[in-house]
C-alpha cells in the first residue's frame, strides 16, 4: 500500500469519521443482516464474484493490508459504483475491512500488517461479497454513515449523507457569520506561526458574502432526511435552535433516532411538513439550509443499481429536477430574517436553474474537497426576484392541475 493510498483512507476518516459509537437503540426498522452461510454458499454466489476468488483470498491473504488491497481490486474489477459518501474505492475498501474488524475507519500504518483470524476473514469477505453481488451501498449494509465527522444510523428510508454543505457547516458559514471555537478551518495551513512553529489553518473561501453577522439563533434544515445536516448544524452552532423538516414519516423516524443518539432533543426539533406548510409563520430563521430532491427525469431513468436502493421520492424532482427548488425560492422569504441566508443544493440541476433564471446571478459556492451545485442567496435577493419565482410556481401548479 502506497503512502498516497494511506492518506486517501485518512482523508476519508477526517471527512466522515468519528469513532463508531455504541448501538443505535429504539429502532423499529431492521437493516440487512449478513449471513455468512448464505452469502458464501456456492448456490447463492452472484455472477460478479466467484467462490474461487473468495476461497483463494481466505487461504492466501493474511493482513489488514492484504484484504484492503483485495477489496479495492474486487470493487474495480466488478464495476461497483462508489458514489454515496465517498468516490474513492480505496476509502470504501478500507471501510469494509476495518468496520468488519470493529476498528476505526482509518488505515493506520501501525495496524495494517496485523493478521486476521479465520472468523475475521469470513466477516470481511461476507461484507465484501454482499457489497459486490447485491450492489447495495455499504451504509445500508451496515446501517452507518458519517457526515461532518459524526456517525449516523442510516437505512433505506433515507438518502446516504454526502452533501458538500458539510464544509460550510464545519466553518460555521464563515465569513457570512462570525465564528467561535466550534468552527473548523478547512484551508491550507497559512498565517502566523504558533509557538509550536506550526502555522495556523485558514478558513477556506467558499465564496460566501462577507458580512460577519452574529451567529444564527434559529436555523432551519428543510428536507432533513436522516437529520444529518440538522444535527451537524446543532453540533457547530451550539446555542442555536434547529428545526429539521421533512414530508416523509419514515425519514423522520430515522432522524429522530439520530437526534436521540446524539442527545440533541433539547436543540433539534423534528417537524413533519411539506416544505414550509406546517412551519409557524412567526418563525424567522437567520439561516435556512436545504438539500431537497433535485434529480431530473433523464438521470433518474439511468441510475446505477446502487442508487435504486435509495428512496425515489428523496431523489426525483420533475423533468428538470427543480420542482421543489422553485417553491423553496418563492416561499423562503416569509421565513427568513431580513439579514438571513438561504443555502440550497441542486447538484447537476445547476445548469437548469441558471437556464430558468438567466437574469439572476446565483452565488455558486466552491469547495475544498469537491462538490458543486450549491448556491447561497440572501433575503434581499429572494425578495428582488420573487415575481420570477412566483411565475415558475404558478406554471408548476397549472401543470399539476391539468
């Protein structure tokens, strides 16, 4: 394993990891249980991963390093799509092996040459076989994902967390808002050297407007899904109240499990609502963050198998992927404070949004660790272009009524 590969796993750890914590209690949804006898029975082995390859690995591989390398090869050889939480086969392979061994998800050089017992080999190969043969995303197989350095219970009622908005949360949306000790700079080490001669890290310039406003007291996470964004916001803005809103009851059940697990019931309020419909009008948010469904019809028709495990209603959003975004833009000013900020992710529908509103110069943000299709817009801008947003909402209503 090269040094670059080891760093790749560490980058994965830094982006999505904290130590896996405890068991998630109070679940009324059962994820997939991996049965070794079923997964490794020759009659049940898929066409994409032969019994002979697994048997050869069991007999000839010994160390953690060996099994991570083997898993990378298998994922690549059988064209497994790695795109839900990470796009790096090495990071995914490391997670498969290390999670099976109940180890932290970083490829620490000190443990890479440790040898596995027979039962440990069996556990690794069982999880790898399930990932390859079923094409089921790893997070659904193990009911675990990391977002913004925090662990979350995940099952097929919710999308797997993977938004670049995590970077903004880590930096507390600097420089739009002031930051405190909970902010985590993301930029390259620059600035005045400390006493230890290590330079201080800089806040990454995502492209947010420089305002340095007081930290938000009330935050809305619209289309919360698993609750990962709401909980991450609460972990960085520890004095703010966060409302986590979703229309889907199943998703909200998962979100409540995660709120309880992180002991944030005093700070995060889970609300069942179709966008803003059931949010009290007197609620005024200094920050609204939303990652709504935004996949257009053409992409939905050509999704790889891994994405078909995710709930369709959390992905699909009409012909151009913007059905919900138009409504959010139109309705948001009624709930956003005059100095508030709306941050919205539309992914590959960025082009369609620019085409729909050619007169609006959306503030598209950049990210240190990759990602695109996220824009920020202020209350003043939402009000300035509200008639344009109203026009599109009316068009959607007319189409739905015909």
